[in-house]
């Protein structure tokens, strides 16, 4: 099993969205995480702490999502 499987979410695009628009939660909306996307939007990325968390865990989040979709 691949560590970072391909699938519905493109790793490069999600990373670009995180780096450029992470404080608005756009990367969360793209991943289908609507509730956390709204929370990021209203709190500017949970006051920056959520963005730092995502910087360290984004590849694993995408891999988990892609495995769940079954691509």
C-alpha cells in the first residue's frame, strides 16, 4: 500500500491552497471538510494554530481521504 496514494485530492493543489489561503480554510473546503473550513474562515485558521497543525499533517490527511474514497 502506498504511503501517499493518488486520488480525488491533488497533493500539490491542496498544499498551494494551504500556503496561500490557509487562513481562510480554502484547503479544508477543497478536501470536503466543510465544518472545519467554516471554523477556519471565521477564526483565521484558528488563530494560526490550525494552519501550523496542517503544515505538519497535510500529507497524511490527504492520504487518509484518498484511501477512504477508494481511488
